[in-house]
């Protein structure tokens, strides 16, 4: 089960993009990967396919391992491990293991 969801603010913990922060654009749970906005960008060279289509170099956000990123907690201003608790209505919510605030 992935503890990272679309829309989360995350920080890269390992690899060549270590220290960069971004927002999760898409998750791929079957491969345990996430796609971040502005991190791990590849250049794709495309040629024009039709008369109206334009070719060129396109930036493509590539997936990276979910284990290489951590959720960013705004309450204490750092990376957080994710835990689960039940709130007052009995719903399961994600919380920061360090400070206990809701993510």
C-alpha cells in the first residue's frame, strides 16, 4: 500500500534529485512509483506527425521510486513518516509520526 497520494508535497530523499521538492502529479501503485512536478524531467524529441502537428523537444516528467521520496510536513517544516489514526467521526486519516498533525 502506498502512503503517498496525488497532490502531496514531497521531498526527494535519495538519488540524483536529492533535496528537491515537488508536488505529486500521478501515482503508479502497481510499480510503486510516483511522478513529481518539475523533478526527474527527461527531454523527448518528437517529429511532426500531421500537417498541423508541430515537432520539437518536449519536457516529460518521468516516474521515480516512491521509496525515494517522503511527504513534507508543514507543521514542523520537514520530511515526515506517515501514520494512520482514527479521527472523531471514525474516519481513517494520515498523520505525521513526528508531530502528530494531520497530513
